C-alpha cells in the first residue's frame, strides 16, 4: 500500500515520475542501455540536462533575462559557502530565520563581514522578522524563503537595491513569486524537484566576476556556466528525475497550478489546527509555511494515542523536527489533498476519543 508521505525531504514525488524513472533504469529511451550506465556526454543525457535547465528557467519565468540554471552537487549546504566565495567581497547582509540561515551565516563569515539584519532566534524561530534595515553598502542580501524545520515562510521579500540571494530549498516551484527580483536562487533538489544528489542554482550572470579572490574551479559559478553544468560528471540520475518532475509540474499547469493546490492543502490543515482544541500551531499565523505545517499537542499525554492512529493508517513522516517537537506535515507539490484529509480525520478522531 502506498503511504501518505509527509516526509520533510527527501520526500514525495509524483507517482508517474517514479514509474518513468524506474523504467529508465532498465532501458533508457529504448537504447538498450540503463540511464545508470550511459556517459554524461552522450547525446541522450545532454538532451536531459538541456531540457532540465530550460524547464527551470521557463517555469520560473526567467527565460531570456540573463539567468543560467545549473545542476551542481554538494547540497544546499555547499551553496552556503559557494555563494560567499563568489559574491562576498567585503560585507554581506543575512536574515536569520532558522537553522539553515544560521548555517549559511556561519559559512559566509569565513569570507568577510556578515551583518545579521534580524533574527527570530529568541522565539525559537517561530516567526519571520520584519522592518529591518539592510546596510546599503553590503555586497548582497541573503534570506531563506521557507524554513523547513520551523514551518515559517517569507510572504513579502524586502525591497532593496542590493543583489538578493535566496535559499529556496523547500518551496521552489510551489508558489508564484517574481523570481526576477532575485539574483541568485539555490535549492537542494530533494523537496519539490527530485531526489537528493543535485542542487539547483539559478544565477543572474551579471552578479558574477566582482570579487577579487581566486575561486577554485569547482566552487566557481562562472566555470560551471561555461561548461553548462558538465565541468565534472553531474549527478546524472538525480538530474534526470528532476527533469521528469519539472515536466510533470509544467504538464499540470506550472507553478500557478501548484500554488492553488498547495494553498488548499495548507488551508485544510491549518483550519483544523486552529479549530481543534487539542492542537496548537507552532509558527506565527501570518508567517505560516504553505509547505511545512508545524503543530503541537497541547497535552502531550495524548501523543502515544495519536501517533499510533496515524502510523497504523499508513501515514509517514509526520513527526516534528527535534528542535520543535510535535508534528510537521510537509505538503510538497506531489502530496495530494486526500493525504492531508487523512491526517485531519485523525486529528478529529483523537478529539472524539479523549
Ligand atoms: N536549506 C533548507 C531550507 C533546507 O530545508 C535544507 C535541508 N533540509 C538545506 C538548506 C540543506 O540542504 P542539503 O541537505 O541539500 O545540504
């Protein structure tokens, strides 16, 4: 039986993608070869890489606007340092909204001065700071659009003339934003795009080439751009599965359609969290993430009963992150409204039973 998968990442992907991706392991494009055994320089794989890059820019509305899409390795965590390596000359401004922002800040400090413009750490990152000042002389401003662990999401990005760098690992392709406001976007694939193993970087070429330090080739965006993401062997299979998922997003109506479905799922679960007297939401209401809903039982003595109910019914990955506790429903693009309804039904059943 297929489980209702609320895992925070790696996470659910479309079932049709799993099917097509598994077929390609046995025989890719009727070539008599598995996708796992072909050269990354083969015509068939180069076509996959080209299509994946093209789909990224198309879906984000960034075609012919000076952006390049790269599929790199090392996870979003490597981008924490690669961003600073390539863009930080003297000073950078960072908004601290959680564990991943904090890690990005730590790495950037190795390359120059980091100004933390605001932080919600004092409240265990349960809200998004607002009305902060970004120093005008910084090289760039960095933020995390969606805080996977705490379940908060930036709804309005600050207006600034500085280049904006954004970690969109856990909400890329999930909602419509004016992506052209950003100069560099990065995202580990393993949420809305594909399996773990590749990291998407979308960069406006004009922001590069401005730092004076020498950048090692593997850390250098310009090198990866000049080799079209083939400077070294890319994560062939992860890029292929990402390409299939991007095709799926496009075929379903693009980001706009994803957003509508995601909003319905979020309304359903948050509606129940707010209605049900046994539960309480973790994140400030106005900053609630549409991707990751974090919530707790008001009385933890009900935990055992509730956990048994959803686990026995084939729900997976609903446990909260250890730094928040409670529950986290990660509702990425491929998760159905019906799966969310299953959890809501159990929340109501618990209410009836206790
Ligand atoms: N940023 C965010 C927002 C994340 O959710 C994660 C992983 N969950 C990371 C960065 C780190 O990604 P990776 O494991 O690919 O390095």
